[in-house]
């Protein structure tokens, strides 16, 4: 149980708190607190991976838990945004399905490769997708707060902010599709 794994486990422990504060309308600034937790999770994701690689602390436990923590946070965030209609139906559901299919496909391909003693490196486009999604989700969390908790005096700002957030999500979705297809093509020998 090294430091990177402890950070990853902390990220997993934060998930119920993150969901609670987002949904707890009776908590003042609950969505802002959830946004801060989400941003901390994104930062700790980068930190634990950096520490693990730099100090040669990569473990099998970390390889198992890190993707679980990443997917649990991103999918939870997407579902919360869909549930409160911050991402209008059916677009949010479509985005969540695309991201889930890509992540399950890549995870499955990695498991097949591991069973044949291959190690599949993370795809560059997958990393870019993750970075953009890690920016888009907090932006959309703040949008949810702006839509529900502020007066209409900021209507124009909220409109432009929404366009910005939805654009980031659209880019992340397109990169999800591209990176998934690219990953399959690059690693098709594993499937043979």
C-alpha cells in the first residue's frame, strides 16, 4: 500500500461525498463543493500516476484501482449532469454510452493482451480525451449551479458559458470515438 495507491483509494472514497453534495440541494453551495471534489479527483489522478512512474511505485493494485477510480468519477459526473438535465436528454445519455463503450472495450482489450503477456500502452488520443473530459465535467458542474442558483441577470454569461461547456463535452466525445477506434486498429494483433 504505497502513496500512489493511497491517493487512488482516497479518490474512490470521495465518490459518495461528491455525489451527496451534488444532489443535496439543502446544502448551501453543495454543487460548488461537489465541483471542488471533482477537480481534486482530477488533480490526484495526475499526481498518483506521476508519483508511481517517477519513483517506480507502479503496482498491480494501482493498475486495477486507478482505472476504476477514473471511470467511477467520470461516469458518476456524467450521470448526475444527465439526471438534472444540465446536459439535455438524449445527448447526455448518448455521451455517457459512448464513453462507457469505449472504456469497456479498451479495458477488455487490455485484459486480453495481459493474458497473452502483452502490455498495451495508453493511447495519446485517449490521454487528450481524458484531459478535455476532466476540464469539461467541472465546467458543466458549475453550469448546473449557474442554471439553478443564480438570477437571470447573468443570462448572457450563462448562455456563453453553456456553449463553452457543451463544446468541450462534444470534443471529448469525438476524441472518445477516435481514440477508441485508433486503439483497436493499433492493437488489432491482440484480437487475432
